[in-house]
C-alpha cells in the first residue's frame, strides 16, 4: 500500500525505455565459428547427445545354446578314461584346488601314492557331460572351479584325510565311496568307523554268545537244570492259567 | 621349364588315376600338383544402366547473362542450414556431397569439370552437375582504393551451397572403387567440407543420424528448451536456432549434435 502511495505521490526520478535498440550488424565473417554466448554454451552442453549404453561385446556371456561336444574325438577319449576310472575305483574323492603350487602338488601326489591313491585331472565340462549320462549324476554339482580327483581301488579314507590335513590349499568337497555319495563331513565320520573285519568279528561274537550260553547251561548238573526247567514251567502255567480262565 | 614338365607329368598321373592304372614308379617320385578353386565375388550387373549421350560435365558460364547486372546484399542465409534442393540422388550412383555451407567460384567449378572430365572414362561413366552456374554477384573494391564512395563494382559471381547439397553426380557402369579416387581428390579442393557418397552409404549416413536422434539418452533436448523458452534462453538464440535445433553454427554443420 505504502509502495503504491509512494509511487503515485513521489515524482519520477528517471525513465528507462521499455524497448532498447540493439544493433545486430556486421556478421559477415564466415571463415570461422563465431564465439558462442555463455548461456548458449551452457544450453549446448546440457542438450548434448548421450549415446545409449554400449551392449556387451560378443563372447562376454556364455552361449545360450550349448554345443554338442560328442564329435570331438579328444572328449570321447577322456570320457572313456573316466568311465574306466569310475568302474575300477572304489573311492573317488573330489577336492578343490585353490591355488596350490606345483611343489605342494608333487608332495601331495607323493604322499598319496604311498597309499595307492592317484591324483587325476579332468576338464570340468567333460566331467559334467559324462556324469549327466551316468549313474553318478548326483556328483555333478561338486565339479565347479578347479577340481582334482583322488582315486584309489581301496577305500583308504583315513590315509587320504591325514595327507590332506597337511596341504593347506586343498579342500575336500565330497566323495563317492563304495557307490555311496558322501559329503566332506560324511567322509570324516566314515574314517572314524572301525574296519570291516572288526565289525564282522563283533557281529559273529554277538551271534555266538547265545548258543555258547545254552551249551554251557547244558553242561551243568542235571539237578540244577531240572530246577530251572520246573521254574520255567511254573512261570508258563501261571501266565497261561489266567488266559485259559478268560477263554472259558 | 622344369615346372611345366612337372605339371604335364602331374596331369598324366592324374589321368592314370582316373583310368584306374596306378603307376607306382611315377606316383612315388612325383609331387602331384592339386589345383584349388578360388571363389570370386559376382561382378555387379550393369545391364540396366542407360548411359546418356553427353557423358561429360558441361561447360559452365562464368557469369549469368543479365542485361543490367544488379548488386546484391551479402545475404549469408543462402549458405546457412541444410539444403532443401538437390539433396537426393536422381540418375547417378555416386556423388560429392557438401558437408558444410560455402560459395563455389567459377574457378572451383572449372576445376571440378576439368578434373572429372579428364580422369573419368566416358565409355562407361557419366557425370552431371547438381549445382547451377554462378549467379550471385559479389562486389569488391579495387586494389588501393580509398574506402567510401559507395558499394564497389561486381567482382565475380558465385554459387551458394548449403550443407547436404550434391555438387556432382556420377553414374554408369562403374563401381565406387574405380571412381572414388577422382571424386575425393575433387572433394578435398572445395571451399567447404565435402564427402563422396554412394546411394547405400548416404542412406546409411542418414540412418545413423536418425538412430542417434532416436536413441538419445539425454532427456533435455534443444528443441524443448527453446520452444518453452526456459529461463529466457531465447534472449541469446537466433531465430535460425529454432529451426536448426543447434545442429548448425552459421554455415558449419555440427555432426555430433542431434
């Protein structure tokens, strides 16, 4: 309010023209690009062309369609070898090799060789394609990354574990022992089991215990035996009598 | 000499093999030469090309035939922005295309005519002008004259050329590889940037620009900002910027802009 009053009452001190004459002459120079106004420079940089993100180069991702490798003769040879290995050996352990040096590997091989365990390397793709068709198909998830196979004709788990304990870069993933797939924990518990002969002995002793007791009883004095039998009959009759009463 | 004999005997052994007679003696001691097959591209079919009677570039007059020549203003708009005429192929297959604006003198036109007429093969090739002869007068004051005293006399006539205008079109029973050297040689001497295009390459060039415009990831476009007069930006823009959308700076084309 006060402002409007002031504007009306106070005399005008100065006057600015609403339209200003701007000369736009002399643009005859066409040899070079004329310097841009600063605001126009800003406008040009704001509205610059931004290309779409570059697509992934060809071969960056694995192919969608997996080529059949049946035609490759080397693959067939490796598969044949694997087949024989899986048939002959009773223990097949899958071990992850996380960067062990050649020296360590040689040492480990030497240690394992003492117990008749051999170390085998197979390409993972071939292993997976072999396992897919065989009865060992459940082993396929173990074959990821750098994997090594420990193979022996006898299930020498204890020896294998003891030699693995010393090598830091080898990690047991799982094993197939006597056609049974075991995890790493399972392999350890398997190694703690007594040997087959001991278990057999225990079973046989358990079975023979009863018969030996009977034989020993028969060899005692006949009076004692008759007393025992009498007692047995008594017990049977006492148990049988109430049943008979119930039946009648 | 020896190789010829060897080849001949090799042919003989091949014949023998065909007939079923195995010559162990010859077979064991001679290296049998086997001829391979080389697959070549099928040459382009020029059977439908009709060559005109006059295949060379015509002579262009140095100045138009006016009764009374009139001095004109500078009018630089005739070289700014994209060309609206003569920007597509008519009869030829290859063309020199202006990649910026500029003025062609009679000297340039004569250079083009002489170079192309001299080097092209008129039995298989023809060339056509796509620009008119010089028609725009350019005035100049004489050397050593004092300034003032009005506009100078007409010095020469020029042909204004805008971006995208065809200068010369070449066609006939030729491929680009045969004619490209001559045309690039000419294009380099022109007073503006010029390029040699074939029908396919020009279409690809235009498609590339259209794709750039289509796939621009920048949400802010020159057109939107200027049409909306955001932050009063029209104050610093010329009316030509509204139709060119910042793709031209005077006579120059900015190929990185969309």
